[in-house]
C-alpha cells in the first residue's frame, strides 16, 4: 500500500471491507486496528470490525449446518465438533455485538449496521430495543 494511504482512515476502511468480503478476517482486523489508531471513532472502521466478527460467525454457522447434514463420521463425533464450533462462535458474536453497538452510538441511522445489530442480538438472545426494531422495519417498506 502506498505510504500516503497508510494514514487515511477511509482508505483503510475500504481495504478492510475487501478483506472481510474475501474472508481474510485476521488481515482485516490488522488493517482496521491501524485505522482505529488514526481515528477511533470512525463509524466505518468500527462497522468493519463488527462485520469482521459477524461474518466469521456466519462461516462458523455454515460449518455447523454442514456437519448437521453430513453422514461422515459418527453422530457423536459430529455432535462434538458442532459443540466446539458453537463454543467458538459465541465470542465472535459477542465481539460483533460490542463493535456494532459502538457504531450504533456513533451513527444510529446506519441501515447496514442496524440490520446487523438486530441479527446479532437475535442470535445472542438479547432483547432488541423498540427503536432499533422500528428502524429495521422501516427499511423493508
């Protein structure tokens, strides 16, 4: 990356977005941390960090679903692996929730974040505030 872009929070957010979309979660986190060191309240960088954990949790869920449908190995082996994946998924969702809540405080009208935040809350069995529900419902109209 050219040096002139290494200190640009918006450019780092774009790079992080591409890395998250490519499932390069750890690389994305490094770029995001670099950007947050420049501007810790950049809503886009905070959103990218939430996305980093949220999409990793989705990949984890896909792995669980595949194991549920699989016929390979014994049922107890698959169940054990699913339980390991579930245990690993919870901290991902909790981290995504923490970052998404920060984005909500920085920009409560970010539609992408609001939808993601409501999905995270649902997955973690947390109450979804009425104000957030109303915002998410308004996007469907």
